[in-house]
């Protein structure tokens, strides 16, 4: 398998398994509620993508937000970033 094919396979797996993306890239295991948020964010169903994180200080809301952003930037195709 070429490096390109390996990368395509890896990105395809990460697209479908956002929690695996977090585990493999950051070495942490998301909590159950964080898993739910990651899977909702990566869903192809637009209705499931609407998520709200409401919790006390310190449970990991910012971490989930960062993981979602990095996941999107890692797997998205044909994106244009505007400054």
C-alpha cells in the first residue's frame, strides 16, 4: 500500500470514527458525553449536528470544541479558509 493510499484509508476511518481520531492523535479517551458530542458533530445528518454543551466549569467542553475543529480541518475536502 502506498503512502497516499494509507493516508486516504486513515482519513476515511477518522471521518467515520471521530473518537478514534481523538484517541490516536491526542492519546486521550473521551468521556461518554464527549463521545456523543463528537459523533453528533461528525454526523452526516444535519439535524444531529446541532449540539449544545452545557456543563459546569472544568468537564472538558473546550477540549471537545478543539477536537471538533481539528477533526474537521483534518478530514474536510475542498475547503477554503478565509482570513
